[in-house]
């Protein structure tokens, strides 16, 4: 092998040979910096016991580094053109090391995938166009995968890492942080991708939380997320005003105000001014059976 797939020259050579033009609609931006690919794998602490799930494997830029360290890599790729390229590139690799699944990552049952392949970690340069939605989907669907190391655009990382009062603080942030802890690892320049995106990327470590906190009152995560949606219907307006538009909570506004006072908040508080623990408290008390 003359050079790594993730080198700019080899990526260009492969795409030219197969006559492939990448699709912006699929969020296809290939990592063309081998040092960054190796750094991701090192940060993730990949070892010979790991079975990795990689989403958006493309032509195998990251896969190539992963299979050198992991027990197995299960790859998801939607683009049939890239599946053909991937299969050609890795045709001599052991079947025990790579499993390629041609599928839409947004339509996969991740509980099934996690159980079938005994996934230990997700390590992916996530397709930009679906990264935010996809992360929440995986975290919601399975508790079996405990650790993720994902490359996402910095604006998505900012949404995940936002705190109270931040402009990026939202129901998405709260849902994500209910399910997992997020830690910033390092930045990757936009110049390390082809085609070059408009924004730099960040590698984020994600550690799955135990969400049994609602189980004591037999409440569902889905219902809690619906509650958050209602609270953030107008994030810069009063929380009480947003809940007044909810069929489920509009008749409980007096109780909402009472509960807010119990956590030291006035009836004029806005959604963006409450912490995750505050929302969990409100939700549990408002749905006390």
C-alpha cells in the first residue's frame, strides 16, 4: 500500500478512478488527514477486544486505521457507489475484521445492531447532514453502547456542550445531556476534509448515562422529551406561557408556578434559564401518579 486512504493524494486517486463525485445532500466530507484519523483512534483507546460501529464509512479512510487496532468494525454506508469502492479496497481483509452494511443510518434499529454484533464503541466521522439527529436516535434506541467518539461539525458540538443561558442551550441539548455526558476532545480543521466544509470539526467523547431516574415513577423518556419540547416551544418567552399551549400541561399551570417557587424560580422564568435537574424535577412532579 503506497499510502493511507486518508492521505489527500490517495483519496483523490480513488475518487477519480471510480468516477465518483461526492454528494453534499448526504453530508459526504472525507477526512484527508491521516494524523487526525490516528488521533481519533488513539483518543478512543481502541483495543483488540473492541467491536466498533462506524457510520458513514465512505471509502474506508477511518476504517483502515480502526481495523489495525479493533477486533471488528461494523460499517454502515448508504451510498451504493461507495459500498462498491469499499468492497474493492478491503476485498483482501479478513471477514472477521469488517462487516459492511449498506443502509440508511437514520432507518437502522440500533438496539438490534448493538445486540447482534455486541458493539462496544461507536467511532465515526458522522455525515454532517444527519449528525445531530443521528446521535439522539442512537442514544435513545439503545443503552448497550456506552461509549462514542464522533467527529461532528463544531456548531453541533456547541449545541451538545452548551450550558444554561448559552445561545445554543435548547431542548436538543437537554435531551442529549439526559442520555449522555459529552466531553470535547480536539478540533479538526476544515482543511482536513474533502470537499472542504464551511466550518471546522470537533471530536467529542460521549459516555452513556443511566436513565433509570424516571423509572421510580414509571415515566418514559419519550414523554419527558415531549415535555421538553413543550417547554422550549418559545425558548425566550416565559416557561409558563409555553406550557399554556400544551394540551397535557395547560391545566397544571398553578402547579407549575408552585413547583418553580420550590426550586427558587419565579413564574417569569424562561426555558433557557433552567437546568436539566430542574426539568427532571418538574416533569416528575407534574406527572406524579
